[in-house]
C-alpha cells in the first residue's frame, strides 16, 4: 500500500522574508524602546526641557508623561528581545506595546511634532511587520 501524505501533514518551512520581517520588527522595537526610554528620562530629570505649545487639546504633565515613556520604553526593549524568540505570545505583546507606544506619542505631538510622528509611523510599521511575518501561523 502507498503512503499518502497530504500537503498539510508536512512541517511548514518559514519563509526567509517572514523571518527577516520578525527580526527587523524586533530590532526596530528595541530601538524605539530605547528612544522612548531616554526621552522619558529627559522629561523626568528636567521637565522644563520640553517646550509646550499653547491651546493644545490635550494638556499632559511633562513629568507624568516622562514616567509613562520611561516605563513603556523599557517594556518595548524587553518585548523586542522577546520577539526574537519567535514566540507568538511575544508577538502579541509586541503588537500591543507598539500600539500603546503610538498612542503615547500622539500626546507628544505638541512637544516634538516631527519626532512624535516619526515614532508613530515606526510603531505602525512594526505592527504591520509582525502581523505579516507569519509568526501567528500554526
């Protein structure tokens, strides 16, 4: 009798593009996390360092904002390193933290508009790269 195996019985090979996407997303997360950590550290150490614009819809205390960025930055660095393991849970945490990072940087727009928009764009790219990488395929 002939051994018949279906296509789905064979182990699936990860695409080099998918693997590269996860590695790139993890590397970018570590970088963005480090940037946010130091940005938050600057706000905590010297809250007069950031110049505020008048009449902005969202008024945020610079010290509180600094602590949020400091903690979020540290978590992003840890999630980036965890993402390098290729674990789907790490991928889910990384997506959640990238989304929180984008939201947190929305509130930074009056202080540093170009920088905040750049980090938001990088966070969106990280979410896209992780979701398209195949890390959640079983």
